[in-house]
C-alpha cells in the first residue's frame, strides 16, 4: 500500500471544509463585540422572509422535488414554527387544502396531488399539519384510512427480498406499494401512527428485530441490514425503538460511542465515519445523543452535555452555516442555502438550546443561546421533530 | 447498455444513433425550457396553473391518470410508458412513475413469457431507463429499487452490474445506495466473497479514507470467518488484518476510517459470540449462612449471613451477555432443601423482553431444623435452550455446588435506625475467605487465547508510539482493557493503572467528550477494585447488625456510573455516597442488597432509581443530598407523558388504590410502591418537604424511619 502516503480526496475535502470553518471562526474572534453580536444573530426577519417566499413561489430548480412537495411544506412550516411565528390564515388554508389533495382516498399522502401515497411524504404531511395545528388541519387527516395504509405497507411476505439471505425478515414496512424497504419506512410509519394514536401490536411486531439487525458493530444504525452506520438512519432507528418501547434491545453504549465521535473538530456533525460535516446532522446526531442521554441516564444530567459540545455545534450553526443572504442555512460554508438544511439546522439549534434546560416551561439559560434571547427557538419534540406546543395540541386532539 | 460504451456496428447505425441523440436532445431541451419558462409559481397552491404550465408535472399527472386507467383496463399504452421514461429521466424521484412501469412491465411479461428474447429486451429497456435516471440523480431510492426489482425478475448479468457499479463508485466512492446495491447483486448472483474482499482491497488502496470500503470489508470478513471458508480462520486472518489496517493508521493518524476498522478487529479478537456464565451467587464451593427474620442468635459469630422474612434466598446467575431460556429445564438443581421442585427463573432487567444477563430464582428454606447443612448442586446448560439475543447457544455446561447452613431463629426483629457512620468493623480476611464469596475471573477455557494475546500485545507495543494523539490514547486504553480481559491478574493490575492514567489524560485533553472518558475511567476503576481479593478487601467492612452484613464502601471515588456488578453479587450493604452517579442502572443484579447509601450524588429524579424496583431485599435507602426535584424536569416528557396524567384515576394499572398525590409525584410513586423500605432518607433534595413526606408514608406502608424521624412504630 505504498500509494497510501499521498493525500486522499476525502482528506483534501476535509481540509478545505476545516479551512472555511476555521476562517469564519477566526474572523469572528477578531471582530469587536458589536460585530460579533451581529454575526451570530439568526436575523429572524430575514429567515421568515426567505421561508414565506418559499411557501408562495419556488424557483424551477425545485422541480426535482416534485415528488416531495409535502416535505417542502413541512420544512418551511416547521422552520417558521421554530422561529416562534406562524403563517397567515390564507396560507394556512391553502396548505391544508393542498395537503388534502395529496391525501390518497385509501389513506396516506403522496408526493403531490394524484401521486401514490408514500410513507415519507405521509410523515411530512402529518408533521406539517400538526405544525399548523387547529381543528381544521388536524381533522383533515383521515385516521381510519391512514391505519389501513400503514397496514398495507407492512410487508408480510417480504416480496422479492425474501430470496436474499440478508433480508429474511418477514415483518417489515415498505415505503410505498411495491416500494423499497428500509429503516426510514419503520420510522415514518411509527412516528405517524404514534402521533395519530393508531399504533397497535400488529404494526409494531417484528420491527424491533429488523432495526436490531441494522445496528452495526460501530454502534450506529444503517439503512438496511449490512449497511454502513449513518446519522439519519441512526436517528430513525433509535426513535422508532423508543416509540415501540424496545429501545433497551439496542446496544446503547456503542451507539453513544459512535454518535459522539461523529462531531468533528469544526464542531459540526458528520453523517458517517470519515465524511464531511453537514449542517443537517446537527439535528440528526445531537437528537440521538440527547435522546439517548434521556433513556440512558433517566434524567437530563448536568454532565451529559459534556458528551458533546452542544455549544460547539450551536456556534457552528449560528456563525458558519447561516447563509450570507441573511435568511436560510446551508450544508457547509461552501454550499448554498436550502429549506432542508434550514429546517434541520434550526431544529438542531433548538435542541442544543433546550437540551439542558430545566423543564418545559423554563426558558433555557442565556449561556445556552449564542447571541442571546433574540436567537431563542421553540423547543421541539425529539422523536417527531415538531414544535412541542404543536405536539401537545395534536396529542390532546387525537387522544381525547 | 449497462454502462458499457456500445460500439456502433456500422456507419449507418452510428449516423442514425447520432441523429436520434440530437432529436432527443431537442426534445429534452424543449421539455426543459418549457419547464423552466413556467416558473414554479406558487408550487403548492396554484397547482391548477401548473397543470397548464410544467411539462414534468403534466407528465406526472398523465402518468397517474394512466396508472389508474391501467388498473381498470389492465392495459398500458405505449405513450404512457414513454412519458414515464421521459419523466423519470428528468426526475428519478417520481416514484409513482416507477410503479407505473413495474405494473406495465409485469403486464407485458405475462403476455410474452414464451419469447425469451422479447422478455430480455423489455427488461433491458428498464435497466436502460434506470441507468439514465441514475445519471440524473444517483441517490434516487426509486431508481435503485427499480433496478433491484428488474434483477429479481431473473434478468441479470453480474459482470454488467458490477461494471455499472464500478462506474458509480468511482464517481462517489461513499455512495451508500451503490454499496447496498453491490451487496444485493453479490448476494443474488452468489458472487464469491473472496472476490468482493479483493475489491475492498482495491478501493482501500485507491483511497484509504473510504470508510464504506472498510465497512464492507468487515461485513464480508464476518461472514467468511463465520463459515470458516477456505483459509478464513480467525487466528490467521485477524492478525493479517491488523497488519493491513496498520498501514492506513500510521500513514495518517488523523484519518478516522482505519481507527474504526481497528475497533472492529479488536472486538473480533476478544469477544466470543457464545454466551458464558460470568458469575453466580452463591459461588462454587461457598457456604451460605441462612437465618429467619430475626437473624443469627450467635452475635459473636463473624460469619456474614443472609436473613429473609420470606424464608427464601436468591440464586443469581450472571451471564456475559443477554440470554433467554433460563428455566428449570435448562438449569437443574439437586437440593436437600425441601419444597424447591418447581423453581421459576426470572430475568432481572427493566426490559420487557424475556432476555437478560441476570437471572434469579428463589430457594425456600425453613429454620425449623437448625444447625443443619444442606448441599445444593446446580447444573447449567446440560440441555439446550439458553440462547443469546444474537441467537448463539450457551454451549459450555457448567456445574457448581454450595452448602446452605440454616441457623437458629431469634424472636423479635430489629427495628433500629441504620447509621452509615458507626458499627463497622474492618474486614477480617482471616475468618472469612473472600474467595468463597466472590467468583473471580475465570478465563474462558474454550477460547484459544494464544493468538489473541499475541495479536493484542503486538498492537499495544505499536500504539504506544502513537500515544500522543487523542485517538492514539483512546485506542491504547481499549487495547489494554482487551488485554486485561484475556490475561491473568498480574497483567491486569499493571494494565488498569495505565488505563486510568490514559483516561485521566483524555479528560484533560479533550474536554468536549469529558463525560464519555469519565464513564470509561469509572469502569476501569471499578475493575481495579474488584480485580483481586486484596484490592477488594480494602473496601470491605462488616456491619455489626445481627447478621454481620457485608458492607462494601465505594464512597468518594468520583464514580459516574455503575460497573463490575458481577463481582459484587454477595454485597448486602453498599455505600456509594459522595460520588457523581446519575442513575442506579446496574444495581438490579445485586439481589442481596438490603442497605444502600446514595447520598451526595447527582440523582435528579426517582426515575433514575428505577432499577432498584428489582432489588426485593432493599430495606434502607439513603438518597439524601441529591438533586431530586431541583429541576421539575420530567425528561420523559419527550418519551411519554405521565402515565398517570388522567387525574380521574384512583387506581393504578395494577389495580392498586393510589394516594392522592400520585399524579404529582408519579415517578416517585412507580419506584416506591414496589420497594419494601423501612428507612428512607430524602432530606437535602428539593422535593423533600411535609407534603412529600406524607405522600411517602402513604405509599410505603412499612416505613419506620423517614429522614431520621420515626414515623411508625
């Protein structure tokens, strides 16, 4: 392996990202106090302008998301809710109307009107409606049909995959009719079922075995058995296991070990071993750590924020990932902003702000919010990623 | 197709295909410009306008309509299939269109089964569409899934698929869709795992930072080693792999990929799949003193004894991993003690599942025939049934014998307050042989230790050279732990000293992961304490109650978690005060524990004491000076709302009458109602107060002492 001595592509890319981030940090440290304050401010107004614009009009480049339109609704609405704001009545009604058209007559939501129902877009649509809140939005979800849809997605014969050694699980969930099987399907189905109060044993049976088989020796969870551990899938697997009450079956020690090592020197998180840091993993990974700390050490312990530098990724989000345009967040400094990264950077920031707060009603300590209360974000529910107040309203609505 | 550049057979064909390409390009550009002209005005809410506007969207709608029609009429028009092709080449995420194609293809195939050439050409066309869709977006779930679906129709050529994959994997060597697909193809076509291993070799020498290749290497090797495929025996392959990964680590020690692979190797070196019995209580050859509720009447006796009001004592089995299937058929007991024919074994864990590493049953005894010795013999695993959660059988049958000495009963029971300051006497190593109480490490006799020890020793020597970096220190610490696991006491002692120092250094060096190192440090510290009779006896005392209870004092050690419990099963009294504990997780295995001091720790809520519900013998609990109630934080708020949130309930789920404040103090209620405490100290916590005290006295009917005050007589 003589060739090993030369620098690899990953190393060069990693070096470039570190360079960008540390450049921003050192620029920040060199600034006077007033400029620092300006640099870290989220700039609510600009964020809201960016987001509201997105709800009204999108550039042609978004056509590739044609089959993911409820996702755009969710990313934008959730970001707005995190900023403590909401949309006006007209937009709200339009959204409910639009999502209503995405709802299939046999249950579930498709990527757009007339498209087949898909679990991922179903999750996005339900979370978007929960985020909107109110009787009109919540009652627009057809729970009976949804229940049928989820059951239909539960593959009982394994389809073609049964022929393969590595995929011999007979009780798994597909993303859509004839669709692929992976851990996203488990999470989105269970998250929806849990929030809508339509979860039952039939739906959860066998899922634990499948998720367990996706945990790798590193401790993280892959998308399917045999796959490499990945931040997004680890979140899906962990959250599902908690929701179906089988989280103890995972190897939580090694999971924690894996997650803490995903935080890079830049303070951001990478999605997989030796990948570049990416803003969205701030949410996926930090969520994992916080969630696990809760189950693991039954309480949010004062010490558990030392498992990771929450403040570090908070700094990273606030100064390095905020888009230069004012509104929106990005993957890494060299990239441009988008709604997906805006949503998950803000969610991650919110978790970092609230993770160690004392209780639901106490605002987080000033030291936990970089840039002071002007940057305060609403707390989110860790397992569904919807704003806490909206979650509570939905639970009240669907459970009583 | 399949990514292989096709050679045009003659100039005419070449011309025709060029013309075709131009035409397609014109079509596409028309398509795209049309698409771009009509801006995505209000993508969501003006979608009616889009019906007129975006071609791609119109295509989609048409596909959907045709899809519906297809369902009705079971016929798929050529136009619709072509439209879906166009659409998918622009937007591979349009899963509805992929589904349409699947249905159309199945329909076609059912009609042309007799014609293999036609059959092939239909599927070829699908592979072509997938390939051009992947060129548009090679992270498209729908496109990769469609390709798997086509392959599962029995149409595949390993060579073509691997070539295509190689092309994509060169573009993005970390694309997990491609890697997943690769594993799928290999599995489907039974391609040799050795060839695949060679492929990871190539990928790694091209770019040793590529963790996806390292990961796949671990997956392949696991399977080859498990099958003992030609020449794949651990004692040769694992040392070879250490040498292989070494190059990558030593080339650039900041690169993570090699380190994680190294961690996997280490795991392969020390861990065995088959479950083992780690320890038991009583241990082999020990003598257990039993008495009735009053304890021994012979107070001069130095012998620690076990007393129980219920006239039974626990038998604890501790395995090295979670197992299921421990029952009276897998564990046979020959006992002179009467009435123990149908023993029920229970898993001790908070998990609802039927697996645990700790299993317990209760043996009955009566003190009517005093001063008598009874022999008890256990045989574990003679008949199959004990299985690890990974599905491995417990395959090393184990047998042990102990004697139970039943003592005279004394009338009247002791109700005095237990103090943690007086009444302790030093451990008398002469009169009580510790070895009869504790099972000290038994090395796994079934494991071939030589090559493992050699491999690890070699790694340790090498990694001492890298011990300036964080990851170097961490790996060295892990290697030393691994070596200690498979070595005798002398090596253990030396290693643990070094391990403690390494974690101390790491805590100072990398404060952002402080708590992680702190926990590892605690584990190493507890290993040190429990590694030999000498070190353990320094922490042992006898408490001068009537039973001469064995007291272990692990106070003021800044412990942050609980570990090494398997060596401490005999402990009746445990002092963990003045530490940094957040939770009692792990203590549930200590079934003999009657007195527990957790004062001056970092317990934040009663849920953190949940594991104590399994410690049936617990009578005295001191949780004073913790942080309970300081933060009304109910962390379970994220996981579930209070199970008692419905304030109209007056009975809990077990049908028990609930005290009025149970909704408010529900986490305390769930722990305390299952404990049979006589003495509780809660002072110095925010939750403490008159209201909570009155709640506690309702929930714990047998409580005599609360915060030093007698509440009942």
